[in-house]
C-alpha cells in the first residue's frame, strides 16, 4: 500500500549539519577532495531521509557522518582547500573584480563613504583576501564557528534588518561562497536566495564611480558542475532566477572546478517575490548529469501550518 508523503517546509540549515568533533592534522589535496565529496554525499542523503521521515535511514547516515569525522573534518578539509598554498581562497576573485571597478580613493576609504560592509555566510577563515583588503568591515557567520571572530549563526535565522534600519545595519555585499550547494534541497536553496536581498543596503550609499557598478551585490560561488552538468540548471536558467529576484550579472568567471558570479541587486527591478515561481524542469538529458537545481516557490505553493 502506498504511503502519502506530506510536503514539508524547508529545513533550517542548522537541522541538516552535524556537530563538530575533533581536529586532525593536515591532509593531502586528494584526501581533502575525497573527504569533501563524501561529506556532501552523506549530507544530501541525510537531508532527503529527514524530509521523507525515514528515521532509521537518517540515524544510519548520521552515524556514518560522525564516523567520518562529521562537520569538523569537513571544515578542516575546506579550510585547507582555501589555503593560499592550494590557491583556494575564492574571495581573491571578488577582490580582483572590485579592484578593477573601484576608483583608488574608494578602495582607500577616502571618498567619504567609509568602509563597505560585507556579510560572509559560511565563513571558515578570518584572513581571506576580502578581510585583508582594508575595504570591508566583515561580519562572518557559520553554523559551527571555529574562530571567535566568526559568529555561530544559521543564515536562515539571522535577523533581517527592518526597512528603516537596513541602510545603517545592512550590507553592501553578501557572500555565499560554496554555501548554496551545501543546502540539502532545491526549495531551501531558493528560500536562501530570496532572503539575501533583505540584508542589502541601497546603491545610494555607493553611487560614486565604479562602486555603483559593484554594490549592493551578491557574490555567489558554486561548484562548476552545478551549472555546467546539471540536469535541471544551466547558466540561462540561473540568470532567469536571479533576474526575477532583482539581480543583474556584472561579473562571471568559470574555472576548472568552480564558477564565480557577482550579481548587483536592483531593488526596483525585483519581481513580486510572492508570485515568482521556478519549478524543477529538465534542461539536459543524459545519465551522467547531476541533479542540482534551485526552486523558487510562489506564496500559493508554500505549505502553511
């Protein structure tokens, strides 16, 4: 007899990631990549089992995650992958773009605007290129902080500034570097993207020279196969999703493993978030495709109660 599956609301990120365990020594690049891939696979399987209410499978997958070192080992592998020796600091790409676009006086904070404000979601280090640049005051959050300058905070529960305080308490840039792909299901990824704009200040704060061309913005980094080899998402569809949310793509870089974007937010161009809908849709065929996608639900499609 079939079982009716009730649609559930997207889980908070903190409900899908395990608690850190203990530190380990430096590992090789190959072991780092293997550890990250294994963690992502187990994490996605755990998320699916949790959504489906399969407690037996969820407990087994949770045990497998803990046996493999849990989030702590994953974070250590990610930090090593971001090390300068391995060329893994994605914020270097953002700084290259900003240095090209911003006048020198803006980069030195001498244009009367002061430092720009950045919210770095999923922060692992406090000494990346953006932090060292002197351009930004950085607020860093992660589900399980490993540093006193990184707040332990779920982005989906992070307080959104009120419309009256966003200019003072909001940010010029929100960074989601290898964060969206960690979210376990497509609907929750869409909800995360919707939420970003609530943290962005208006362009009036940065309306001089190249700064207007950069900010307010979302810096988005994904594994390249998320858009180059997905059955359900390609560059065109991602751009359509972002346009519907009020973003314009100003920069893009496709590397061997990652794809980097800078999306400038234009509040007046955003469609009514209550009516926007992007459903799961097959774009590419083939047995070797991955299933990464992003779903935007309209208010009528979101389950209530």
